[in-house]
C-alpha cells in the first residue's frame, strides 16, 4: 500500500511540474514572438519616418526655389 502512495505522489508531482514548465515555456515563446514582431514594426516605422522627412525636405526645397 505504501508503494502505491509513493507512485501516486510521484505521478502527481511530475504532472504538476510538467504543467508548470509547459505554461512557462509557452509564455516565454509568446513574449519572444511579440518582441520580435514589435521590433520589426518599429524598424519599418523608423524607415518610413525617415523617408517622409526626406521627401518633405525635397518638397520644401522645391517650394523655396519657386517662391
């Protein structure tokens, strides 16, 4: 009878530990993915802003030359 209790306790603790590790791993992967996507969009946004600034400067130069 004592052996059955030890086996059940072992199975229970293994299941709980596995569940906790799976949750932590899933959360970690999710956060890494969110960070990678955010970084990619931040880079695209900065590139777009730089292009808009450059285009604006060109247009202002054209306007100043005509005026």
